[in-house]
C-alpha cells in the first residue's frame, strides 16, 4: 500500500503543484517514504515543505522530523537548527518534544547552560498539565545524565 500511496502523492505534487493541499501531500509523501525506510529521501521532501509552504500547518512536524533524522545521524548541529525552528510553533503538539530534543542537542554540542535552561522549560511546561506524564520522567533522566557529566542541576522551580 505504501508504494501506491507514494506514487499518488508524487502525482499530486508533480502534476498539480498549485493544489491547495499540496503541503499535506508533501508531508504525507515524506512520512510514507520514512515509513518504508527511505529516510534520506523523506528528509528532502520535509525540507522542501518548510521552504516552499511558509504558512503550512505541517511545518513544525516537518522540522521535528528533520531534527530526528539529523539527531539519529549524530549531526547535533543540524538537529539543533531543525529543533530551534520547530519550537517557534508554540501551539504545535510537537512543542514539548521539540524542546526536549533541543535540550539534548545543546547538551551534545557542549552548551550546558542552554541545555539546562531548555530542559527546565520542558519541566515547567509539563507542570501546566498540557502534556503527558512522561515529561517529568525524561527530564529526571536528563538531570541524571547531566549530573554524571559533572554538572549538578535542579530542573524543578517553585
């Protein structure tokens, strides 16, 4: 089914470029490609979406997917850039996750103060009740990792 869906999305994008939901077709094409293991090709479509469709509701998710790709490829600087773009969309369901990954990128590039402040933001955001309960657990894991690295951190503010 994925191959057929991919072909249909490609037809929409290539043959009907002014289609009002071309951004959606691009996003679903990229997602389908990623799902069948063609992540590098998928990333090119996510990048195209964020370049071409400035007002798309799929931009935040696309930036997160770009960040995930580079994070998994151990390219912390490119991942950092993608997550910085993703967190600009504060109303996105991906907002807390993008901030969490942004904190890890700061950690991975050695910007400990930014990593700690960003993770504090994740914890504070999770305390508002708008996110699931896992945020406090993952923040505690982050704090353990940072402490092991020689920096003692308090993520919880009162």
